[in-house]
């Protein structure tokens, strides 16, 4: 998918509870690691990646399935929303710890590789947030639920 392709998704599902999100992600990771079929890699009509981090405290490998959006430069952006929870999701905290995770593993429908994620900030964050939420409005709802700023992470190499 390229940035000029249609990425608008209307939320036609109920947001899962915070308890359900990790369960759903584990099931999605398992399915994605065993299939390259479109229906497995596009839950909710959105392309996904499997992101692999190392636990900043445990040192153990963690995997999470995340939907991504392609920015105008053609790069994938994932959103650390955790459905508007008070705290950042664990995968983001692990990724943000550059000592534990100088790079991360990424699996796409086409293969796997490692990349150095870019946590967006400043004007670039604002620009990308505006474009992203024009296509996926529910992220504004999630932001309204929490006082933390929901992080955006660009994954170079995912297109």
C-alpha cells in the first residue's frame, strides 16, 4: 500500500476492553505467523504488522499485532493508543527503551526484518496525527479518553 491509496476505515466494531486487547493480539500474532492470507493480515480492513520487542525489565521477547497506516512518505505508522487507556501499552514502553530495543523485529505479510523505529514528535507528530485521524477517526475518541498524548511510531521499511 502506498500513501496515495485509500486508507479510510470506518469503525464498524466495538472497541475491545483493555483485558480483551492482549488476548486478541496474541491470537492475531499466532495466525499471522502461520499464514500469508489477506484475511489474516487485514483484520478490521486494516493492514497489520507483528512487532517484536524485548521486555525492558524482563529481557524476554514480546510480540504484538498492530494495525498500521501509511504516511505521505510511504512509511508505516503505528499508534500506541491502547484504546485510550491511562497508560502507554507495554509494546510502546519497550520500544521507547532504546537500551533494551535499539531496533525492533517487524513481520509483515511479505516477510520479516529489523528496523529502528522513529517516535514522532513536534510538528511532524501534529501533521501525521491530523492525516491519520482523517482516515481513522476513532483515534480522536481514544485521545479524548486519556490525558497522555497517544504516541505515533514510524516503522521505516514497512510499506
